[in-house]
C-alpha cells in the first residue's frame, strides 16, 4: 500500500531530525527545483541547525535568481551561495569556448565540474552530512538510490529524504503549504539546471528529458550525484 503524503512528510521530518541530532554539522544543497523547495520548507520551519546553501554556476536562468531572492524573503533566512573559481571558468572558456559543453559529453562534464562539482566540495568541507532532494522516480541513474548512503568522494553521509516521493507528492506539498517555486515549472520545465543546458519538455517525455537533451538518458548526471563504484 502506498504511503500517504502525511506519512511521507512525517518520515522526512523524522529523518531530518536524526540528521540534525546525529550528523551535525549538516547541510542541505538547494538547487531551487520543486523537490528542493519542499526540503527548504521543511528545514526552514523545523530544523534551524541544518545549513542551507546553493551553487550559483553563473549561467542560471533569471527565474532561478528571482526564486533565490524570494526564498530568502519568504523564510527570513540567509542561504549561503558558492560560486565557481573565476580562473577555472576562464581556463575552460579559453580551451573550449563559451558554449563548449555542447561539443562533447567530456567537455560538458568538464564544465559541470568547474561550475558545480568543485564549488560543492568547498560547500561540503567540514560537514558530516549532505542532504539532497533526489527521488528514485526522477531518472534511470537514480532508481537504485537509498535514503542514506556514504559518499566516498566527499567523505560524509548523504541523505535523500524525498527518495520515495512521487512528482505528485512534491506538487501536492507545494500547493498545500504554499511553498514558493520556480516560475519555469509552469512553462514546461520539470527539471531546471543551467539555462543553456535546460529546455522545456514535450508531452509524454521523461521529466529530465530537458536536461542535457542531446545526451544519452542513461548517463545524464552532472557529477554531483554520480554513483561511485563500491
């Protein structure tokens, strides 16, 4: 029998409570997608000890920047922003061009590394736990994830409190609790990343079909959540 939304909220709260108590200092990476806004709401209301941060790649959509500002005002809570290293971005553009990520998967992953992975490592330094909004339903690369696993690359515990939530659960929560969300979701963007690498999806397409749409769906991760071999 499928759990109700209230049951899933209770389980997420219970997990967040254990993280706050047993894995301090813990931090939550907010990318301002729908799932992350649900977690922002839960954390901001009940778990002030859990830090919230975001990565500004320098190429986010304007709607994401607007939500960043709105979120700070709505929750009256500062969210720490990490930026890529300027010299690394300049070197990438020098070698590959401003939009070199379209030319090959290797160059796209290099761009993601500069703009996301390296800033993430700085954000996670000294932390015992990293909280994400990943769900199994989102992509083939995420179907085997659990709600807790050790992240060897960053040497900390990684938690996914919404792992069993459906897309409907996420939107029911947002509507019920009047959570701010990215305006692009109303324009056919279920999954939102950098502006040049995200497009609206067509009816019937997978929810992450608009991310790096020119690549193989089985390999579409930026490196933040790439599962490492045991």
